[in-house]
């Protein structure tokens, strides 16, 4: 019975890919779904609720998939980053909407029309390739833009929502490493502004292993540990997040792809990963 169910899942997945309108944009080339690497017959590994993402590659994470919306990233580089994610078997992509100085091609903001027009073109290209975008409102290393955002949360978030970046997404993550900047009041105001335009689950993220100070602002916690962590440490963190009554993403445990750590997170009950 399990074998028959798995065969049906595989057939259904392919039908979804070719015929579901949200899988590809009009005019996009039709290609077979990518290989999903290890565990090819395990439906959960292929389709956890919050997706399989691989966010970093290269020496010390020089290549940043989270910055693929950036207008400062060339179309050629974007195509390379997209091909790499598809080659890894990803079906989700975490992307920053506001990023002043965090990594490759930083320096953009989705409330600015000049930036958001190009960003939405990239957003649609990611969707056309079969990747579900998961927006993160703001990156760290964005001091000036964070100050602007916190001071003008209502108007900035409204502009971001109007541009379409909250539409049809399974999750919105409020910010990267939220315990490094911003006050409790700042994050509260930002969360309330987002809630006026997005009714789905919200996520929070903190620095490595330093607790979950802002857990109260999200239904989902994106886990992070320092590079070099073990599979058992990953599983323990996911268990801790779930014990808080939160949904978990095993977000960052290495500075590049690490399938074993990602699978450890999934095995412990994570609903998505960032090192696939």
C-alpha cells in the first residue's frame, strides 16, 4: 500500500508541475521537475510544508540565493543562482525584501518602485522555475534602512504589500537575526503593520544559539546554529522550537549546502530547511 501511494504521489507531483498555474508563468519553458537528490521516493523529504531551500554557496557563503531579487545582481548571475538551486532540487527560495549591506548584490528596498519593479520580475522568474518564494522583510547589516522601516512601518509595509510580495506565500519572516538590532517596540510595530496586509504565518529568526527572544511575534521559528554543529545539535534545536509550541524551519546550520544537516532537521520535525 505504501509503495502504491508513493507512486501516486510521484504522478500527482508531475501533473501539478505541468498544469498548476502557479508553478510557471505564461511563456515559460516547460522542463521536467528537477531531481531531488537523496530520498527520491520519500514524499516528506520532497515536499515539507515550508519547502526545501539552499540559501548559500561558495567560500564563506559568497553566493547568496537570498539576494536573488536584488536589482544590483546581474541577470547572468541571477540565472546561475537559479540554476544552482534547481540543481540542488530546491522547491523554495528565501528572499530579502530590504537589504542594505548583507552579502552579494546588497543595497535594495522593496518599498522603492525603481527597485520593486525589477524585484517582482525576478520573483515571477523564481516562481516560473518551480520555486516558492518566502519573503524576509529585512536583513541585518541594514542600519539606516531598518531605522527608516521602523519609523515608517505603516507606509513602508503598505508599499511592499502593494507591490505583491505578500501574495500567495506560505510564510513571511519578519527579519534576520532580530536580536541584533531593533527594540521590542520596533518589532511589535513592524509585525502589526505586516498583519494588516498578510494573514498567514509569520516567522522570526535569531542569532546562533542565543535563545528566541522574539518568538512571541511569530508562529514559525527559523533555527540557526554556528557552522560545525552536529546532526544531534540540529535535532535538539528543532525539538526545542517545537516544545515552545512553534513550527520550525531548520534554516541555517552551514554556510553552504549540507544535505545531512537539513535531513536531520526534517527528521526532527522541521517543516522546511535552508541548507538543502
